[in-house]
C-alpha cells in the first residue's frame, strides 16, 4: 500500500480486512508527497494507492497512523505492557487523561517551536516542565522504590536542564546579554 494525499486514492479502511492485515508493506511518502510518476509505477507493480484521510500529515505521523490502522489497538496494547501501572492509572481516569496528555503535547510542541524562534517564555516553560518532571521522578523513587526508572528519569531531566541553562543557550534566547 502506498499512502497518498490525492483525492482519487481510496480509503485504507475500505481495503483492509476488518481485523487488520496479516502482512502488508506500507509506503509512506517524502515531505511534499509522491510524484504522479511514482504512484503510476507503484500501480504497475500491483500496489494499492490509499489515503488515511483528507489531511496531509507529517511523515512520522502518517506512518504511526497507518500502522495503527493496519494493526488496530495491538500497538498501543503492547506499549502499555511496558507500563501496566501507568496504563491502569490512565484508564481509571478516563478521557480526561487523554485530553490532559494531548494538551501537554500541544504545549510542549509550541514550546519547542518557541525555542527555535527565540521566545523567552518557551525557555521558562521548558525549565518549569523539567523541574516538575524531575520532582516527579524523585517522588516516584520514594513511592515505588523503582530506583532504575527514577534514576534514569532524573538523569535525562538533569541533562535537559543542564543544556538549557548553558550560557550560549540563554544568550541565544536573549535571557542574558
């Protein structure tokens, strides 16, 4: 299957069997989309040209959405196996947890964009976010006793804080002159 943004491409859901596919090769295009010649070549080799909807997604997002359509719920269920207590907690909270995580994702993406555009608020947001994250790792250590996850989390958070507080980063953002 070749994922295309063109209107004439058929919906992926219409082509897939109800329980997902046993084996599929999924071609995700380059930024800017496939050329017409590339789609024609794929058709010549019996490749289905499909779409996952009317919106053009970034390549990474398109791949994740495509895989999740090919393998409904299996991927997320496997990922949750890595953190069963987290899965139970998020499921007990319900949709509110999903909305909260979505809001956090939008906020961090906005902050990343803000950092690239030299916005001081984005630096402060990142600092506060990493301090909260590091504090959560310390609390998690004392509550769960899982020193490996806690120490790894603290190390990652500390690295981000260290680099964000470097003089050249603060100068780039105009926090210090």
